[in-house]
C-alpha cells in the first residue's frame, strides 16, 4: 500500500490502517521522506524571554536571516522545541512583516522544515511509526508522485525522485492521499466558496493560502473589507500563517464574536 505524504495526517492514516490490516506493508512518499518531529514526553517550556529574538527577526524580515537567528537561539537552549514554541504568539506579526517575495521563498525552501518542527507528533505516535519501520512494514521514500494509473487489480505510481534522476514506478494495491488540507480557494470544489471566488466577493490569497483578509478576519473583496463577513481557521492561513490549530481558532472565534457584539 502507498501513502502520499508524511505529515500528521499520514501518521494517523498509517497507524490506523496498520492496526486494521496487520499483514499490510506501507510505502510512504514525500518530498524529503521525513516524519514530523516528536513532542518530548516532558513538556519543554517556551524560552523565558523571546523579546530579543522577535525584535531581531522583525528588524530583518528575510527568510535566510531568520533561519540564522533561529539557529543561534536554539544553540543557547537545552531543547530546540522551546525556541519554536516561543514564536507561537508572535507568528502573525512575523508573517505580516515578510514581503510577498519572502513569503514565496519561505514556501519554497523552509515550509517543509517549519511544518515538521512546529506541528509535532505525540511520543506514542512516533513510537508506533518507529515500530512499523523496525518490523519492515513501513518504508519511507523521497520523491514526488507524478501520476497514479490503474494497473491490473492495483495501481501504478510514477515517481520523480527528489533531486532529479530517472522516473521510478511503484505498484500498490491501494493509494491513500494524506498530504493534509488544501488551502487554495481558487481551486476549491466547495460550491459556496467557489461561487464567492467567481463573483469576486472574496479574493484568493496569491500563494493559495485561503482568502485575503484583514488580521481581524474580515474578508476582502475588490472594494475593501466586508463589514460582516468573517473567516476563521484555514481560510486565514495567508493572513496569519499559523491558523489551523485549536488554540488559534478559539482566539479567532472569540475575536469575531467580540466584533459582532460591538457592532
């Protein structure tokens, strides 16, 4: 069986299907062939004072410079997770500081590493996946899936190896797409959202990260911001970047409620 993706969605799929089908072997394919990082069993507290790091990042809103600053900060901590977690309250401000070109650069070169480090696996999930690999039931492969086609009673995947090289063919009885959410509303099959986009009542984010909106969640149209049309969650990915986890979504829902009550 083949699984496309190696993020948190793929981890859940692999463990669920491995338990359901104990004789099945899995090949999981992703660009870098890496699983998400695990959480520590004992919670790593955020860095005590991240103000200096945040100020330095805002003074130099450039992805390469940020990576250098993060490496320096991590070198001073017992565990890198504390540095990443200290950025969480400041992520919308940091993301807003990046120019469109720097956001594209982040998407191309740093997003995969950020997602692995920021959205981590529970220790039991990491141990379960490690056990599957040790038992020879899970094989991770680097590459891009170019196409999937019927092949007799199964499926044939054409893979482009990461870094180039000859195409590879992989045969599987079943293929599961588990790359997570698709944020691009310009290509959504959802009838309501598609109609809003077609009529230009909402504007797609230029990087395919939800809708254009104000930091307060008011959706934008060609004439400005709607007074009473809000978004929360993944639709605000392009505006806030971190906008898919429950702590952020709860805060957004509260902010929308406050604005509606104030009106």
